[in-house]
C-alpha cells in the first residue's frame, strides 16, 4: 500500500495501478474508459495500469495533485474510492 507522496515513484505507480485496476479492471474497455475520464492517451493509460515508472514521472507535489484529481474523478463517476 502507498506510504505517501514521499515514498517515491515506484510506490505511487504500484498504488495507482492497483487502484485503477480494482476500480476499472484491465480490459480494453477499461483503457478506453480511463482515456475518456482523464484525457490521457491509450499508451499512457496502459502504462498506468501496468504500473510502469519513467524517468519523466512527476515529483512529490505533482503526485499529490494527481492523487487528489484521480480521487475526485473516481468519486464523480460513482467509484468506490472515498477520502
């Protein structure tokens, strides 16, 4: 489980991948749904679901902002993720 923003990119990627797969699955339909929800490309969404980490991954502040954004979007879609 994610230990917070300062835990690093690997922990963030693993946690987001787990949450997204739990909420949406890992089918092609899930990829398309996440693309629509986030405006991200197919390749980006597939990387999220796979838990890939990149040298271009965001820093702690950006991770925190994205976490809040994801939670707000999932709640808005009737998702199970609540703060």
